[in-house]
């Protein structure tokens, strides 16, 4: 059995899939299998992958498009390696990625999740900007979990390497979530499993214009979903959450996306645990810099005022 399984979900990305696969085949560590899960492609991606003759490559075809999380879960279910490394089709591994990852797990039998660092190549207007996303070294335990909520750990999907048994312990990716699925998975792992970060840069992220992480139509509902699944996000790390929500609405307004703004304003107002009105969130800069939610709840309890309770559907956002 291979030591490491790489799971690569693909959907109509024939122009970049070959680059991703080549980066795996160029690894200095050779004890791996690469599972490419085709999520219903119609552009020749299947034929491209089938043309690779390396016996370590396995192709799984989904009967219809179900999304990247479903494809990842299918690959994880078929994995034979002790450690599962994830790879998105836009991204490429550096040649020492697998060697460094395996060394971490081999030296630390208790380790279940490693979050590594990467170079991010982002298209801005007609230019491309490159920035190192370097995570804090050796962060673990409660400090690791807090850093997730506070966005001090860049936990892009390709940065995650996980023991396969730990993935089954927590239930794989949540296919109901349309965005921030990686955050949800890592938070579930960090509850009872040993997780660690490293500042070692092991791969290159090429951010495309159609990446789901750039779909602002999904952000507000995904943030609400995370609050429902992980209540400490709002309770203990409200400053970061409100800062992100304020930036989200400001981005929509700046670009004139008023339909999305109105829809998300309604969602925001319906989610009872939010302690600030949308108007206050947008005009009062102190809101996003404070950790006031917990203090507000305590003051309400002391004064006898009823606390707000959640009464809102957390169904995933629908792409419109």
C-alpha cells in the first residue's frame, strides 16, 4: 500500500490539470498514489488523465457533477494511503512537498493534520501578484484553533495533509456547505485531533477568476453556517467575524452589486445571534475591532433582558 494518497478533483479544467498532475509525478518522494476524481467533465479532461501511463495514477469518474467536496470525499473513500494530501486543479506541488509532509507524520505518530504554507499567485486587473502565505510554525492545540478563527492560519485546501483515519473520525467534507468547507473540516479535526502548522512553503496556488473562494454570493451564508456549526466563532472571535462581514458588504457596495447586497442584508437581519444591526456594522468602525458580542450577552443577562436566539435556516446559499 502507498504511504500517501493525493486526491485531485477535476471539472472542465483540461488546460491546467496536466500541470497539476505533472507536479505530483515530479515529487522526490515516490511512495504515493494519485487519485484523480473527474466530477462530470465534458471538455476532454477524462481523456487527458487517461493518457498518463504512470501506474500510480487512478481515475475515478463521477456520473454527474456534484461539486468539489463530493469529489474529494469519493477520492478519500477510495484512498489506500495512510496520509491523504489534497490538491486543487489550479495548484501545483513543489518537488519536496510529499517528502516534507511524510517526514512530519513519520516523526510524529500522534499528528493527524498538517497545514503547510504556500506561494499565492493572484490575478489583479491585467497584472499577477505573488505573495507568500506563510503560516505560524509549530502552532498546535488551543492556539491552533484560535488562529483558525482569527485568520492567522491560511488553510487553503491544498495546504491540508490528513491521516485518513482522522478524516473518517470527523465525517469527511460537509457536502452541504457551498463555501468555507475547508475551515469547517479543519475546525472539526481540531476539536479532538492533534493538528499542527508549518511555515515551510511546499506548493504554489494559482488563483483563478472563477474560484469558489472569489464567489462573494456564497460568503454571508457560509459564514452563518460556520457560526451554527461552531458557535465559538461568534462567541469568542466576534472581532474577526464582524470585520470580515463588514468587508463583505463594503465590497458588494463598492462594486454596485445591489441585488446581492439586499439579499445578504436580509440574511444578516434574520440571523438572531448577530449583535449588531447592519447599519451599525457598516458605519461604526469600532464594531469590527471589538470583541463586544460576549460582553453584550453578559450585560443583557445581568439586566434581565432576553438574549437573542437563533431561529434561521442554515441551508447553503443558492447560486444565482
